[in-house]
């Protein structure tokens, strides 16, 4: 459910004269940014507020409701906030028979009367490829003017333009400065942006701890999207300790606020709980999330069928759900479907080459499971020429996300010397993969203890690890270990 968050910024006012802005000493009116926030905040949300508008940073004031005729009357009477909000309704398609040209007119009316959300919205409209980017240079100037007038939403949007890698003029450091300033001014969207950039290491050093703090700030201000991102971070963190219990409250809040990815992630936790009533609720959440056109959520529902999370396994149904997710251009769904293309399960035709292509596409979109798939294909020569050394970067990426099969495969490469020589890292990764239930990791670690390689020699620990590998279903671990020749000779 969408709502608004108020901002009180620096007390400056700009007067629009002959297309330029001049600073005068007067109080600025409170602006309101479109954000996913607390459902009980007022005014009530307009039905046209959409995810696109949150992402692109549209702004509304919301003081006079969302009746187009009333807004038009107030705009004609000189209320610039009404002009802006009417422009937004028109651009969003809520007023039939009017188009972006009319929206631009009302945004201009608002902007010329120092309603800076109007300048922000007009700037975005003029730069939008949806409308053919009619005047991107002027759009940039409008965003700059609104930002200079202390409109945090415009500063946030301008910051994203500075972060555009294709820009030859704007600096990324300036973009981060603007986002930080917007966040510290109280704009939850900007705090959420900073959090995700830090978590993913986009344009800044990867820092999940700092990212979590920024997401927590935005979530605490009521941002549904940031609560969803925070909950997902606690489930998928690479450097922080994963914590499903910490993930649950923000996911619950975000799901109640209408975030389908949050509902799906919460559904996974409930389905894996081992409690029948919780699993039933989890299934309902995942089913509901998959009913909307968001592929990632269908991937979770597919995994529930494939793995049997609180239900009988059904690979055919899982395949259908994975295909739906992948068709929606969602990387996790493509990775899941590619795995079935390799195995031929779920009624999916075996196609190793096609699986590698799908893995590669999903890996380029950030799916660590897909990157693991590419790495294993290269390591084993499935659907592609065997190139063990080339597999290492893909496996390393997936292992960074604590994906145990990738860590185990990488440990095997390091152990064999096919990806350089780093015995200490091979031991560490083998230990991790064994702790995660990977039998080959346990057997490899057993051999290290048996031979005293990379660790202190410990026959008892070696036997314990070998027995664990056997219990995990690795036949070679169940055989008696060979006695080293030195021991046979009594040395």
C-alpha cells in the first residue's frame, strides 16, 4: 500500500524568472514524495501511484485529494500544488483524453510558481524515453534548479543521473553526494538507494553493513521497498551473518504493504518452518505473489514444488513455474529452468547447450546460482568446451554469496591446482561446504586431516569427517581409507 513521507528542508525559496531561477529569502512549502510508506499515513494514496513512479522519483503534494476537476479548479485559482498533482494524474493515465503534453503544461504551471515537485516531474518527463525524451537538456536543468531549491526528491533523481555510467559529464562521486544529502534530509527513497548501491557494490565499494544501516533507516521511515530489500539482505547476505529471524519483521511489514517479493520471501521462510499451519500460509503467500507478473516470486513458488517445502515434490509443476519466471526476464527463474534443461527432469527436454546459454544470460543479470551453473558447465564440459580454469571466476562469484555447491567446486579446483595454489582457502571452503551438508567437502577435509595437509594431522577428526560424508550419501567415503605407504612400512 502506498503513502507519503513529508520533508522539511532548507528554508529557501526560488522565483522563476525568464526560464531561470533566482534565490530569495522566503519559506518554502512542505513537499511530499511518492514513497511506499506506512499504510495509515494521510492523505490516502491515489490509485495511480505505481512502482515505476517510486523508482523514477515522481513527487506529489496530496493536499487536495485526486479529483481531476477539483484539482483543475484549484490550479486555475493559483494553487501550484494542485497543478502538480493534476499533472501527475494526467501523466499516469488517470484522466482520459489527456496526454503527456497536458501533463507537462500543468507541471510547468506548478514549477513556475515554485512548487518544486512540478519542476522535478517535468524534468523527468522531458528526459523520459517513454515520451521520446523530448528535451533532455532542459529536463536536466529543471532537476538541477529543483535540487538547488532544496527539493530532496530532485536531488535524488539528479544523483542517479550523475551515477549513470554512460554519462561523460557527470561524476559518480557527485551522484553519491547528492543521494547522501537527500537521505540525510529525510527522503527514505534516497536512503534505500544508498543501501542497495552499497549492498551490491555498484559504483561504491561493497559494504553490506553500511547498506543494512541505510536500508534500516529507510525501512524505519516506512518505505515498503526498503523493508523488503532489508529482509532479503538478511536472507542472502554474503558478508553479514544471515539471520532469518531478523528478516521476518521487515518482510512481514513489506508484504502487508503490498510488496510481492517480500510476500514470496516470507512464504519461503514459512514453508520451510516444518510447521503445517505456517507452511500453508507460506504456500498462500507464494501463490499470491506468483499470480502477479513478477517472475522472481514465481521462482520461489517453483522451488517450493521442486524441493517439497511443506508439500509433495512436483517437478512438472515446478518446471511450469520456472518457465513463467524466466519468460518474465527474471534471472533466478532462468537459472532454475536451466538446471532442469541439464537434467531433463520435470518433462523438460535435455539441452546442455541451451542450458549454458540460459545460465550465461541469468548470470549476467546477477544470479549467483546461474553463475554457478556456468562454472560447472565449464568445469565438466557440459554444453560447452571443458575449460576448468575459466570456471573459477563464476564459481568464486557464486561462492561469495555463500552458495555451498559453488564453494565446494571452487575448493576442488584450488585443491587440484587448476585455479592457482591456495591450500588455506581450499581448506576453508571445504570446511564451509561440509558444514552446509556437501559430502565431497567433508571427504576432502577428511583427507586434509588424514594427511596433515593445511591442518594439523588428526586421524580421529579425519575418520569423523569421512563417516559424515558417507552418511551424506557419498559412496567413496564409505570405503576404508587407503593406508599410506609409510605406515605400511612401519615408519
